[in-house]
């Protein structure tokens, strides 16, 4: 069974540009989460999808971040325009909804975003 | 406020020595506790978890952790480390019936020397 995949693995962009990160959850996982780790700090929750609906987006830093999950499968996280403080590693995770084991979150390898 | 504290940002240790990575959390309600490990260039992998029951939890690769409710701690231990244990370790808390998000500590980088 394939795990959570993320693309790209690394992205280097200039301040003011746009970047789109993609996450493919484990097949059949209705819950999808985005987390971010800024260098040296904790991994912080950004938002949570249940299927295609945003369940909790309390962690989204500002309106430069836009997450979508059309069709309830893969998700994208767009940053527009990117700022220096957006640099970090963006993790995606997924979990099953039907079992109720939402705490069993499986993480992808992350996308390292560097804004220069 | 919900928070997780990992006091040690880096822990250097020699191979075959024992190690303890500390984790404390803030909560007045029951929580689920996790340790994740991130090996170089890989994603986060679940090491072990505590949901309820026995306070001593065994995980993969010989790691174990002990839940201490009175001290709100969940320290990770291994009696004898290997070079391959070199990685970053994250403690995380989940608040059931509240939210589906994990709250992480800042991570502890374990460096095992030969």
C-alpha cells in the first residue's frame, strides 16, 4: 500500500512568487491534514480536510495560504505571494474516518520550501 | 493553553549507551500521546503511542515510553542505542473529543556516536 506522497520534495522560490504544494493521501483516507515546521520550531497544524470539506483551518497563518481538496482525493496548498517567513517544511498527513482512529495520522516526507 | 515541551533540543550519546528523551505536556483532561521519529530525508514515522491502560508502552526498534499522569510526562527511552537511531524525535499530543490535530513539541535530535 502506498503511503502519503508529497510533491515537490524541495522548492526554492523568490519572495513574491507563487508556489503550489501537492499531497496525495493514503487511498481511502478521508481525513487529510497539513502541518508546517519552521526551522527549529515545533511542527504546527495548519488545517484539516474531511473529504473535500475544510473541517478546521484554525492554523492557517493568513490569507496568502489557500488549501483545496477537490473531489476529496489529493490536496494542494498554494502560497501566494510567498514571504520569507513562509520558509519551512510542509507536511501532509492522512487518517481514516470510518474507523474513528483519526489520531492514527500517517505522514508524508514533507516539502521543503525555501523563500529567498 | 495546549502545549508540548521537549526540553532537550539535542542529545549526543555513544553507541550501546542508554538514552532518555524527555517530553512534558500541558493538559487537565485525558490525552493520547505519541512519539514520532524522522530519519534523515524521510517523513515522520510513528514510534509508539499511549491511548490508555498500561503506562509503559513499547514501540518499534526497541524504544519504550512511560506515561506519568501526575507529572504530565511521556519520556522516551531505549536501553542501548545504535548508530541507526540517529534521527529527530518528536513528541505529540492528541486531545480526543476536542480536535483532530496533533500538537507537537520542538523535537529532539538524537546523535549516536560510534
